[in-house]
C-alpha cells in the first residue's frame, strides 16, 4: 500500500520538484538533509520503542568501558607507531630482532 502512495506522491510532485530545486539552488540539499533526518528520527523512535533497547545499550556501554572487549588494533596501533619511530630513529627495521638472540629473528617472523 505504501508503495502506491510513494508513486502517487512522485506523480503529483515530480514535475514541480525539479523547478522548485532549480529555484532554490541549495534548497535541494536542505530538502535532502531534512528527509534523511526524518528517516533517521523514525528509525530511532522505533528502536527506542523496543522492549530490550535499554538493556542492549547498557550492555554495549559496559563493553566499551572494559578494556577486555576492545579490539586488538586499539592496543597494537601505538606499538606499531612506536616501532616505526624507533626504526626511523635508529635507521634499522631489524633492530628489534636483537631483543632475544636465542630465538631466530628475535621472535619476529
């Protein structure tokens, strides 16, 4: 039923819409942003209406506050940046392999 409504709306306003957008210049962007905002508001109101929404938000926030649930790249990105800094500083990308001479290539492979 709603599809028929969309087609009727487009048939009624379609020819006039192009002239309106040409007249307003940047008004088309404003209309587009308004439509996107309305769609997002409708989607969020549906989400807020669900029964377990509050519980799911609390669980997501709980995972964000405990580091055990953070992705690995959050921890390894600073390590990689420090490695690159030291490699540039000491002009050798293989210098960290000297950390443990008992293991082949210092454990890096």
